[in-house]
C-alpha cells in the first residue's frame, strides 16, 4: 500500500509510520519538517504547510491517507478536497472532544450530538473551540471523500513518545515511591488508549478500506483511577502508598484538574471518560495490557534529557498538600 501520512513525526503519527513500515508499506510524509526532521530517513518526505502550502501534494497518487495533524477545518477541507481524486481511502483523526456537552454526559457513543463552531470562529484555534473545530473537520472530510472516509475519535492517547505528560506523570510519580497524592474518588472513571494499539488499528483499517465513524477509547474493560494507580505500582514494583484527597480540598487550594494532577476529573466533567468504544472493538481494535503501557512509558520517559515536565505537581507542592490534608482530617 502507498500511504500518505499528514504529520507523522509526533506521537501517534510516529507510531502510525512505524507500524506501516513494519508491514511493508511505502510511506510518504507531508509536514513542515520542523519536528524530528531526521526521523524515518528511509521514507519519502514532502515539505509543505497544510495552512497554505499544499503544492507538493498536487499531481500525486496514493492508496490511502491518514491525517493525524488536522486541527482547523478550513485547512483540513483544503487538503481533503485536493486529495479527493488522488486517494482511495482517507482516515481523519478527530477526538471525543468533538461531542457537544461531552463532560456532562453519563455516556456517549458515535450517535451523540456534535459541537458546532460559533459564528465568527472558523479560523480560531482557541482551546474552547477545539472540539467544534474537530467536528467541523470531520464534516469537511466526509463531504470531500464521499463514502471513502474513516473518522476516528480517540480519547486520551498514551504511551511512549507522548509529549503532553498527561499520562506520563503517573508512572513517573509512582516510580519515585513514597506517599503519592491520589486525587478525588478512587472509583472515578479513566479511559486511555495506547498509541501503538491505535496506530496498528488505523493501519489495518486503511488496508481494509474501512469507512464510518468510530470512537477509539480504551481499555476494553472499565478502568478507575484506583485501578490505574495500582497498575502503575504493580507494573513498576514501586514502593508507593496512595493518599486519596477529596475534590473539595484540592479545589479550595486551587489545584487544577488535569493540569496539576493529570487524569483527575471532577464528577461534573467525568463524561470525558465515559465514551463507548464498543463499535471499534467489534471492528478489531485490541489493547495491550495496561502494565505494558506503564512500563514502556516509564522506560521511554527515563531517556528524556530535559527533566522539566509540562503537567503535574512539583514534589514540593505535593508534599505541602499532603501535609495540609493530614492536618484537616
């Protein structure tokens, strides 16, 4: 298969390329060449910018496209329309954030209503428009490809090479051991999908020309915050003890959900982790053991040269909060 990847140098795109090459496909990357430009020296590269410079894609033919980098619907529409006569199959990576009112829902599936961009926000990349932009991107791809499009809505993608630290914080923190501040209720839901499992499924879908819309959350069975932290401790054989601290206490001390404590969601927002992946699982999306994801993520993270992390509590701040919690109980 001749596969074009829009992106392909960061996280999910990187794993898509690795999977495709391992299966013997001929891969072409289209990106700006600003991130990891020396990665995958054996593949063809087309330099360009989907926000205005698509000339390198003109006059070419591929069997399939996987778009891992589309964020703004005007840019996604332009690339999808340009490629519509050049490819047989187009995969667009959307997000569960495309659902309207996602965080307040008890559950969501592929038929749940989608967010819509407010008037005047067509070019906005603001955080509050992220989900609506993704939903608009989906519509653009479907309209351009006319029955040849696969739209995939992942939740939280995790694993090696994740630049966000949204999941990596927990294997790193648990590996250090000691008393670990565990946020909220131990029973709070968590959903994560390993980027390598998602990438393998995406390439399989491109090979099979699978079309339609699929959520791609994980794991296969319900996971709680307690289950995740316990999996980290067991997988890493860490000497960690969890102290569960209430939502109200953390809110009063201005601890930010998901930013200061990744994966911590207040109950009112927990719908983000209640998205059904039954349709994708029926289409052969499979998951490796969570322990493997934990170990591999920690092993990769240990190789990063820069100790600064994007998310999570600094050790001093965590210790301060634990002392305060002990004093109020």
